[in-house]
C-alpha cells in the first residue's frame, strides 16, 4: 500500500485538471496529439496508485520545470516552477502539517538537462541558496529536506531512461543510496515527441510497481 501520495514532476507527470491551477500542462484531456495519452487513467502515476492501493493527495507537476532554480534560457525559477521552489513553498504554507504523506515520487531532471542548467558539485549538507541554482546540489537538497520533513515516508526518484546528462542520472542514484531512499530507472520507454506515449506510461508504471514490490519482499 502506498498510502497518501505526493508527486513532484515535470511534463511527464502532468494531466489537465489534476495539477495546481497556474501550472503548465503537457497532457490534456481527450487529446491524442501530445503523447497519445487521452485519459488520466493512462498516466504512469494513476496506474501505479491504482495498482498499489494509494490515494493521490497532490500531483505537483509543472511542464518544463527543472529541479534546480535555473530554468530555460537561464531564467530564475526559484519562486515559480522549480521542484525545489515548489517544495519550499508547500512547506512554508503548512502543506506537510495539514496532510499526511506516506509516499513521494520525484520524476524530473529532463529539463535540467534540456536547459543546460549548471551542474555544480555533489554535496549532502550546507546547501546555500546559490548552490540551488545548480542541478546536483538541488537534487541532494530536495531529497535531504523531504527526508527531514517526512522521516517515515517512502521517497522514490524515477529516473528518465533518455535525455539525461550522465552526471544527473548518477546523482539520483547516489543520493537515493546516501539518504536510504529509492531510485528506479524504467528502461525501453516508448515516447512520442520526447514524452511517454500510452504504451510508455504503461511501461513506466509496470517497472515502478515491480521495483517497489521487490523492495517490500
């Protein structure tokens, strides 16, 4: 059982009507043009939650978002779309006090690669605000702060099998190991226009479920 689920994602995890108002969306209702996903039931996260008996509390996914503060064309996204900024905003607003969260999925890094955000250096403590404009410190900061905020929650990185710089891909697995949490990279994911198709969503979901169940065994 996943219990109450929180998702931090980018376009891969959006779906019209299921993300917060004002966030950019990639997958629209009843639309086969963007990745051929026409129903929320076909998203990877809805499949995982249904298969493993969870309850979606919030899908905090923003199309085009990076984990670090640096967005496309070097824009400062610390107060808007960045994963780190969104986490900080939720914490400040009391979200984690008002909602019990048992499982967190983090599926990102693709836009950090696409916008060529500065990599920075791996670090596990002492993050400064300046560090969070770089990808590698932002990844470890996000995992570290989530673990402090939700010490009993299952936290899992889902890692894109394509499009990621090797340094970013390695950092996800390095941080998961360091903080005693999970990372899984679904492989062979079918994509249309760089985004998971209906088949790709099914492939992601199956491999995530298989991984989580293997950890339970």
